[in-house]
C-alpha cells in the first residue's frame, strides 16, 4: 500500500513518475501534497536505479493549478511560512541530481506554472494552458516563480505573465521557451518516454554535473525566494490578499482597488 494520499509514485525502467493525484481540485496542492512531493522527489533523487524523474498531474484537465484555494484562509493548511512549503518543493526539484521533466497534461497555472519553470525540461500536450494568477487571487510566488521565469522567457515576457495574468496556449509557451516540445494529447506519453530513453543512455554523473552547473548561475534566487516568502506571509494577513482568495472561491471579481484605497486612507497601523 502506498504511503501517499495526494500523489502517486511509480518507478519503471529507470523513470520515476510522480503524479499529483487531486484531479477534483485540478491538481492544486495543499500542505500534505507538498510534503509528499518533497518526500517522493528526495527518494527519486537518491535512488541509483532512477535516471529521470517525470512530474505530472492526474487526469486530462490539469498538470497543477498551484495552491489549493479551498485550503487557504489567510494562509494554507500546512507547515512553513505560508502554510505550504513551496520554496522547499521547488528546491528539491532543482537539487535533484537527475533531469526532472514536467509532463504538462493540462492547466499549469499559478504555483503549477512555477513547477514547470523549475523543472529542467517540459513537454506539453497541445491542450495545455499555462499562466500566472497570483495578482488576480491575492498571491505572488517570489523567487523562482518570478526571477527564474525571467531567465527562462526573458524579462519583458515574465513581467507580462505576472502583471496581466493571461493564459497562454502550449504553442505560445513553446515560442517563449517555457516548454521544450508540444505534441497532440494522445502522443504525450510516447513523447515523454522518448525523451526519457534518450536521457537514460547518457552518463548519469555528467548529467548531474551539468544540472548543478546550470543551477549555480541562478541559485541566488533561492535567497530571494526565502525573503519573498517572509513578505508573502505578511501579505496573506491583509484584507487585500484575503479578498483575492474569497473572490476566487465565490466566483466573482475581486474588489482589490477599493480595499487598497480604503487601507491607504486609514491612519498608520490600521492597514491590515
Ligand atoms: C485553472 C483555471 C484556469 C481553470 O479555469 P476554468 O474556468 O476552466 O475552471 P474553474 O471553474 O475555474 O475551475 C474548475 C474547478 O477547479 C477548482 C475550481 O474551484 C473549480 O471547482 P468547482 O467549482 O468545479 O467545484 N480549482 C481550480 N483551481 C483550483 C485551486 N488552485 N484551488 C482549489 N480549487 C481549484 C482556474 O480555475 C484558475 O485560475 N484557478 C486559480 C488557481 C489559483 O488560484 N491558484 C493558486 C495561485 S497562488 C499559488 O499557487 C501559490 C504560489 O505559487 C506560491 C506560494 C503560494 C501560493
């Protein structure tokens, strides 16, 4: 019996496949999901029989839609600064000494999009849609979610993605370098298998050195993320952030500007 409730872990012919298994929540992660992903990624990282890790979501709708908004009440339901150890999760993807491939089978939104950004490679179904929602729902993923994204797609694009919160097709994501390949949905597994087989023929140690060398250039972003999460925890205590979560759950437009203007009109110390 599996020790996991929110994810699936399968190991076959050198490939560890980790699946976020919460399709009814569009594979959004809660605290428990993050902890299980961290545990599974650590296992795959240090299992010598594993040569490649594939990260994906269950079902056809979503890869991952980020933090589970139904478990967010001025903070999420798990451990860490914001109730979700996302910075640790992103760190284990980067620290894993093997290539981690995002198999993008559907929506990669919010923190889900950040996971795609952190993975070494990404292969998407034609039906996938990618994008950020933070400023639309009272959140931000500082660190890898912003600064690494700008390394991947360029500064102007990264700012557009965060400031406008649009959804991008898989073809758009390919054009901007956020994914490596796009294939028809029914060919996604065959394509992922092909990439895995090619990687498995390579020297594992050379791959590990190459990955760490790529990472070395952007590892300072981890520090920015830690600082950012500290700030995010304070932001989550504000009415402005909480309005974003409520509006999403109530399926209505958020009243951000009104709340922001009201808070600025108050004397110092009454802004929260
Ligand atoms: C994913 C997206 C674009 C889909 O839109 P649409 O219109 O196709 O479907 P709908 O109706 O919005 O969603 C379908 C069902 O999935 C749930 C919805 O509530 C809805 O449930 P029902 O009404 O059918 O019961 N759902 C989707 N995403 C969810 C989520 N993340 N948590 C809980 N339930 C979710 C659209 O749904 C969307 O934009 N989702 C927003 C995702 C979101 O707000 N993510 C969190 C961002 S913040 C974050 O990830 C984060 C971070 O990156 C770093 C630190 C902390 C947090």
